[in-house]
């Protein structure tokens, strides 16, 4: 769904919202052969959300000529004052979206994963990760008080999973409702256009990427084989604020 504001009174912009649900039976975050999955003879066993799917995404782009200076609503002055206060523009791209779906892996305990037949029919041999059993009634997300702090809190609850008791774990390869942290980003720009003469002008631009200097945490460690790190987040999914200043002369 998109909403467009045609340029008028100094303002123009676009808002785009996407709701998605991407299902697949060959998720690539576990099977070494995407066309095989865990069990060639039971493809429904692999049906789950794609690991790249983001359920909600919204992007906003805008450009606003500030209402100051010659010909504008306020401080409609000419001369040197008009050149100083006029010609300012604010623009930006704002992005907000859900995290990607996550899955938990477990040590490979399936005896069918050994041998040539297993490699071709069950997804790549003993090195292929297994899914754990889902412990019914135990929440996947860990709980914490206040703002999440990766130095103190874990993101996922290891008690929600157990080593598989059967050939295949009962947990799907990506878990419904369990995603990486929400993504937020604001890129903002401030520009000043000044006419010096009829054919000469100066444009000054200040642009800041991740202008609010948000920290978006990466995905947690989700391997039952390493319980000491399970659920911990040690990476970030974005970069710190970065700004640049540019001056352009047109003639």
C-alpha cells in the first residue's frame, strides 16, 4: 500500500507499507541442499516461514521546503536577509521493519543422516544441523525488565527447546512469531540553495545517515550445542551515525 503527497506548499513525499507472508518448504538456513530439505519424502516437514521474510515494513520519503524567506509564508524578506533565511529544504528517508524469522539448531542425532542414502534423501549428512524439540507451554522469548541490554539479558529462552527425541525435532526450521530485533533507521538531510547571480548559485548540504544514532541488535546465537552462548546477542545489524557536508557551486 502506498500513499503519495504530490508536491504542494513546499511539501512532497511517499509512504509505502508492505505486509508479507513468505512460506517455503526449502529454507536454506539448515539444509545443505535447498532442493532436498530434511526429508525428501515428507516435504511438509520443512514448510515454514522463509528466513528472509519480514512481516511488516514501512518506508517514508519526503522533501519539505521550509516556509521562510522570499516568497514564503514567514519572513518574506529580500536582500541579504532573504538570502540567509530563504532556500532551506529538509528531506529524509525513514525505514521501519520487522526482524527476520529465526530458527534454533541442535546437535545432529538422527541416525538416518549417515551414509550415501542419507546425504541424497535427508539433506546432507551428519554435518547438517538438526532442529530441536519444542517444549510446549514454555515461551521462546526470554523475559527482562526495562530496556533490553545484551550485556545483561538473553533474547531467547533455552528452556523452550530440548534435544530431539526422534529422527527429526518437532520445532520448525524457522519459528512463527520469533524474529530478530525490530529495525529502525532515519536518514535526514538539510540543504540550503542560494542564488548569487542569475547564472550562479551555491548549494550547501548536510546529510546524516542513521541520524538518530539508533542501535539495531543483530540475531542471537541459537545453537543448543553451545548453551553458554544460547540467546545472547553479540552483534549489531546497522552502523553508527555517519554525516557528510557538501558544497556545490552551479554556474
